[in-house]
C-alpha cells in the first residue's frame, strides 16, 4: 500500500483539500485498497481544529466528499510511516525537513513538482482565492496519482 501525507502550514485549508481531492481520485479509480491518504500541519496553531469553513465550502461546491477531522502536526514518526510527504509550497518543504530531519529516502516533495508546471500553491487563508487553490491542488493530485500508477 502506498501512503501519502499532505502537508501545509495549519492543516485546515490546503492539505485537507488535497487529502479529500486525492481520496476522491483514488476511490473513483478503484485504488482504495492500494493508496492511503492523510494530511497534517507544520505548525501547532490549528491543532484540533476542523477544516476551515471556506475550504469545506469549496469542496462541497466541487462535489468532493469530505469528513470532519482534526488538524494535527507532522511528527518524525510520520517519515517512517508514509511513502510520500507532500508540501504545498517551498516553506512547507523546509519546515517538514526541520521536523523529520534529512530526507534520506527521498519522500518529501512539493505537490506541483509532479505537474507540468511546478510552482507553489498559494495559501487561500491569505489570498482568499479558494478556487485557485482548489484548481492547483487538483492539478497536483492528478499528476501525483499518474506518477504513482
């Protein structure tokens, strides 16, 4: 089983959107037994909080199934547990590496590095553009799934 952990700063906007978009892609492609997906944060600011209501609204608008969850912070142990640890932007990748240490097994990536147009996914908490974040995350998840399969 391939295990994917999506990471953003607070685990209330981008990484949960990535989690649920990828889960939807995995299920719709009949890969539910083969790919496990979760998300986490690099900070402790939002620990225990559910997905941000605007991110939830965007998922609902796009008809992506989601469930209520609680934000958590990535741990060193996650490096051993997951095959892919995927940040949304360069800052996430830097913070991931500070938490897990050296990436000796080459598990840490930026989501859109799997796409034809590598770039950061801007934080909709600040930009307020949840549609753009959703579109970028979906592009990255589709590219990641193609890479895995």
